[in-house]
């Protein structure tokens, strides 16, 4: 196996919660964990791995905001649904690719018994699909613990309060 440096970061990001339905805008803090890796064990690799992890955490944090229901109108961004659909699709594609890979590898090695390597392919594909889905699911897991929206500093006029002349 190749030598690699792994890094995990746990960071708080400041952003703005924006509701497309009622127009609420409020400062928000999102906490996210990210994972990164780089080849080698030297200091530069550690630096790259940490940077990679911080980027990963930032991406998770920005998606997390789409899953938070609006504190004023309770609506959730419709991007949240497409993110879940994409995550499921990615997990299925990755799982199938892994299953085919495992099957081919077993077939090439000339392992006897079709049943044993189809089982290995199904298990391998299932594990990969679960891992891919789990990585994506970090965006919506633990939202209540990870997000705080400062409603007292909210801006944006809800349509209902517009005064008619
Ligand atoms: Zn809203």
C-alpha cells in the first residue's frame, strides 16, 4: 500500500442563511468535519491533507445550510432534495462499479464457483455504496447540533409584510 497522510478537521464556518421562500437572510454558523489525505508522510503531505480536509468540511458546511428549515417560514431549500437524489445516484453508480470490479477480479483470478464471487460482488458493491452515501449524508446528519442561525440579526422582508398603498 502507498504511504499516505490522513487528516481530519473539525471547523466552524460563518455563512449566511438565505430562504428562497420568504426572503429571510441571517448570519449562520455551521460546524462540519472534513477528511483529507495526501501521499507521503512528510510535512508537506500533512499540510496538503489538512487543506484537503478543510475543503471537504467547507463543502459539507455549505450543503448543510440547504437542509436547515427556515426559522421564519419553516421551508427547506429545494436544493436539499436534489442533493439527496444525487447522493443516492452516486452511491448506486459507485456500488455497481465496485460490484463489477470485484466480480471481474474474482473471474480473472479463476476462482471456482460462480456463487461465491457473485456474493463477494454484492457485498463489495453494497459496502462501497454505503460508504459513498455516508460521505454525502454528512451534509444533513446532526443539523441541530451543527447549525446556529442568528435570527436576531435577520434581514430580508417577508412578502406578507409588504404594505399596500
Ligand atoms: Zn423562510
